[in-house]
C-alpha cells in the first residue's frame, strides 16, 4: 500500500470513530510505529487530524460537529484530571448534585468516590456506571432516561421532564465551548435543552472546561457566562479569557497542571 493510500485510510478511520491509536494502526497496516507516526504528522500538517498522546483525533470545525466520547477523552487528559480534582473539593457529604455528560464530568465522577451520602442525578450512562463502581455504598445514583447522543448523553423530552421536577444543591456542567457573547455552548440542539433543564434544577452552577474550550461556540447556548457561579479551568487559559470570565462569573478556579499528555 502506498503512503497516500494508507494516510487516506487512517483519515477515514479517524473521521468514522473520532480517534485512532498508533498501536492499532501498526497492527492493522503491518508497518512500523515510526511509519504510522509520520503518516499522522502528514495528516496533522494538513489540518486533518490533531495529534494526541498515543494517536490522533479527527479535527472538527463546524458548530454542529460533535466527537464521540473516546475522541474527546484523548484530549487534554492531564488538564481534565486537574480540573476534576479541584472541582471535587466543592462537593460536601450528603448533598444532592447534578452531573452532565462529558469526559471532564466523567473524570469528576471518578474523583467523588470517597464522598459519602451523595445523591447524584446524571444524564450520562458513563457517569452513572463509574459512580456505581467507585462510590460509597451510601451514594444514590439517579439516571435520567432519554435518547443517546455521540457523547453518551441521554437527552430529549424524557430527560427534560424528569429534570424539571428535581431540586439540586449543585450542578456540574461540561461544555463543548465557552466564549464571550455565546456563553457555554454545545453542538447538539437536543442536548442543549436537556442541559438547560439540568442547570435550572440546581441552586448553584459549576462549569468544568479546559482552556481549549475558550473561543469555541457550538450551535446552541446552554447558559450565559454570567449564569455560572463557578468556572473551573486550567492554567493554560489565556489572560484575556481569565479577565473576561472573572468579570462575569462569581468565582474562577484555576487548576495547576503538573504535566501534559
């Protein structure tokens, strides 16, 4: 197989699944690790993929583009871990919290395993599963119904109806993008409606977003910047973005990242 044919096949796979791994591509094409990495360098140089630790993810540019969970999880993993650890300090034993779908919120759910007496409402199958596996026996997990999205969220009228009858102490929201003017956004219209219902169910809103989310605007706004009581992000956030957020949200928390992927 010629290099350009192999690169085309790699690009097709990245777009189909959202992400590719070097080890899997080596096995599939029967070439060396260095050959695959050169292929990914070529595709990244053309702006078709974004290289991440161990592989690459498809580049998405439209306001309606939405990668799958695995593709998003491969990005900014160190930042997400730092954000989740900091956000977990906001949770008190015995409280009722909401957690939206997403990779950063899933990472937060893993960090809440030692907090006793929680009631957690989520529209994410993955968040519910990780809480069932790691949380205290006193933790109650409530999973909304709904239609499944590429990011493993449950959305739609069933989810919205159940959320509108709940009252939560704290809601943790993961977002696709955040920007001055656009606010906190998602590329999925139905997920936006469900997330708005989750936000409205909470007394306080905490948004979890790494620095790469700044300046990105999905097709639908979940909430304005000023609606967030707390934004938890990482130290890669530019100074101008910090200034804009600090002026509009009650509290801006910056997680320090020891290392990157």
